[in-house]
C-alpha cells in the first residue's frame, strides 16, 4: 500500500496534468531526455549525410530517415496528396559560378583592381560592355523607392539594410530586384565588415539555389568587397569614406563614378526537385483548425575546397537539433489520447538558401493557411542549458503570447519578456508563414540569451565544426522539446484552446457543429 507521501506526490502530478492539458483523462508523455535528442543528431549530422544539401544523396537519406521515424511513431502522410505521400516536391533552380572576365576602366586606361569580385549570370552566360558605374548606397530612399538613375548602369549596392529603415528595412535581394527593375545592367552587392570575403566567395562559387517559381534572378549580378569599392573610389579620385557615410542618410541620391566596366559571367544552371517532408497526427475533428510544427532539415553540404581537412558542414545544431525535437515530439504526442485538432509536422528544404521550402509551402500549402491555429518553428535549438528562460521570436506579433507563457510557466520555465529575439524574426522559416498572416512563432531557450547565441553564430555556425561532438549542450533542447509537446497539446485540444479562443484569434467563429 502506498505511503502518504507517495499518494500526495501522485495527487500533485494529477493536478499538474489537469492544469496543463485541461483534461483529467489525458496522460502526459514521459520527459524527453538528452540522449533521445542526441541519437537523432548523431545520425543526421553524420558525414554519411554529407551536410544535407538539397538535391544530393544527403537529402535522400535525410528525408527517408525523418519519414521513417514519423511512420514508426504512428503518424500518417501529411501532404494530403495521394500522388506525393510524405514528400511534397519543391522545384528548384541551382546556379554555380563557372568563370568570369572583369575590366574596369577610366577613359582608355584599365584599372588593376579585379580581385575580390565574383560574378554570376542567370543563364549560362551574360555580358555587360562599357557600362557606367553608379554607387547607389542602400539603393532606396526613406519611402523605399530607388534613389538614383541606374538605367543601363552597373549599380553598387550595400548588402546591409538601410540604417534609416529600422526593422522593416528591405533585404538586399528585394533592393537588388528594385534596381534591376529600374533598368540596371548589373548589380554588384557590397559585402563590407560583417561578412569575411572568403565566406562571400564560397556562397557564390558554391551552389546557389532558388525557387523555380520565383526565379527572378538578374541577367548578371555579383558581389564585391568593401576594400574593392574603396579602390574603385580611389581610382576615381573620390572619397569612399565620406560617400559611404552619406549613403546612410534617407535623402542620399547616389554617386556616379567616372568609370566604365565590362563584365562577363559564365554559370552552370541546373533545375531539380527538392522536397518538404510532411506528416500528420490526425485529430478527432479536422475541421477545427490544425497545429503545424516545422523545422528545416537542410544544411549547406560540402562547404570547403578539396584538400581541406574537413570539408563537410554537418549542421548538428543548425538544424539537426530541430528535426530531433520534431521527431521526439511526434513520438510522444502520438502515444497520447487522440487530440481534437490535427497536428502536422514538417521538415522544410532549402532554409539555408533563403527559407525556400517554407515559402513554397506558403504558396501551395497542404491545408488552408487560415486553418493553422499556430505554427511553431524549431531551429538551432541545441544551445541553451537546462532551465534557460523561454524567449518568443515573434513576441507582440500575435495574440498568443499569454498562452505560450502560461504553458511555459506550468512547466516551471521562466520567461524572457524582452523583444530582443525579434531581431531574428525574418531569418527563420516561420517568417514565410507569418508574412501570409499565419500566427507563427519560435519558442525556447536558445534565443533568450543573446550573448550565448552570438557566441555560437560567431564560432561554429555554418562551419565544419557544427558537429555532434561529445559534451554538446542538449539540456535546454530536451526541455524545449517537452515545452513544444505541451504547447502542441494545449492548442490541439478544445478544453485548453476552444473554438471561441480560435475565433478571437482569427475573426469569425468556426462552424460550431465542426468542433463539437
């Protein structure tokens, strides 16, 4: 017969279950362990997967592993497409630098400054001959319009966002397209300061991938270093430092350089399908909205030249850890009594190439986007130790913060109340959905400590050192998995997140017959 202490402990556990799930009949899954998470990371970040680059054998192995894990857990295909079970195709176009010729001239005199420039063409080759050069700064004014005449010119554009635009500054991709639409013959993006030239070079000489449906690449574009632009200005007898400072002003109108340039680029172009992998845990009432949990499965593959000691960027933290969380969360949620709403799990492709899999899903989702109650993106989660505060990327952008904090506190987690983590809101897959109006958040400890996060970003991030090493920090990842299980359970059940709650979130109330 149990003693009084055991009885009391059991009663407290019963109350905790009711307080989190809202249902005395529900049974909480066993806590996720660090070893549970580590096992998946060690497989997905193994050299056999070659860095999980889309369009490679590493993709095939990754997709099969994830789908098999979800299938064994009792989930079903979530594509809702009999022709493509488990794997939703995403059509890609890949470009790789093949060769180039560069000539800058002042009058009839050629300039010896052709290093730290890399070119790429939209098709197999493209050329610009004797075009004038214009420095556009950030390319746009305070109203977001092109700030100078670029027609027929080679435009120099800063990679970083305009300092006068705040958090809503357009990305260099958006500003580069604006310059192209305004008639620029070519756009050279200036990478100055925060990006080492070696990293820029590998990005252009490596495989650049884009969505075929969004294939609006310029006929010819490229990258130059800040040092390269400084030499251009010196050759033109112009002050680069002074002009660079002026470019940060909202009324900057560009600077024409007394130079002409001829550029020729050759590029290998290859079109291929990649895949998002999608699973579903069917709920009792599929008309009552759905929960979506997602994370990107891809990384950047072979990332060093032949002869390097370690050529593979394995992506253990980024983002084998997130996929590990999705697998373990699915396994545990599948063992629970059937939830009211469907819960979908998705591994997205080509996040590293610009959230491409997430954007493809947002354009052609397996369920209406308006039916997604919440999307929880999971990325780079193996950083924080146990008992880290819970941060929300997307804090203040939805009405769901109180519910997130409620569930986190029930698990004994403290809350990071600042909006510091929102600095990453556009850099993760959830943004592709949020931009379409989906309540999309990232939740957990990795983004609660900016100093710890920056330490990762400034060291092993996107390098061969992001491996499944002994002693890697997984305490926070295990706890964050438990948190995501609790969040999915909270939003998937009517007792804790009702039709009325959803109606307040979305506007019109769902059909009552569909949620009874």
